[in-house]
C-alpha cells in the first residue's frame, strides 16, 4: 500500500516536471548551496575580521595602549614595518620588540579616558544599588525586631 502511494506521488511529480529537474540537477544545486553557506558562515566573517585588524594596525600610533595575544597591556614606543616596541608597566627598562600580529587590540589615549570615566560611573551606580539594598535589608530587620 505504501509503495503504491509513493509510486503515485512520484508519477504526479514527474508530470509537473519538478522531479525531473531535481533528478538531473539536484546534486549541483546542493553543492552550490553548500558553497553559499560556507561563504556566509566561514569566509565572509574571516574577511571582515582581517579588514578590522588591518584597519586597527594602520591606525596604531606611538602612545597607544595595546593588548598582546599573551594578555599583557603595554604602551607603544616605536612602530616599524613588522615590529612594534612595547613598554610594559611603569619600568622604563621593560621594552620588548614584538610582531604586529601579536597585538590583538589597540586603545587610543582619548578612548582610555572615556572608558575609565564610564567604568567609574558604573562603579558608583553599583555602589548606590548596594547601598539601597543594604538600607532595605536593615528596614526589614527593624520591622522583624518590632514584631
């Protein structure tokens, strides 16, 4: 019975021509679809990341704060073609030449000030929230004590 239904459905599809198209070109359509998906999920994001990193490297200047791939923060002292000299910490003797590819992010001094100010505001807001929680808790404890 099931075979009969399948044969009947196949016969109807062949009459419309759709099954004929997919029997001839189905594999090609799937391969093209696979390449389109690979482009949008693998190649395009990689190209975007490369462009972003290239723009970051070209905008890097002396005095910028950088984060290295090993997790160290430092200040750019000198920039060459492929090598950047970075100073780590407050010790002026700790200057290390590194490849540009080892730098993962660059922060401009103006951005650093804005980020520090925003961090301070977030910290103050968090302290105010904790203070309000503490007062509420004290009020509840006072009500319990009165009962």
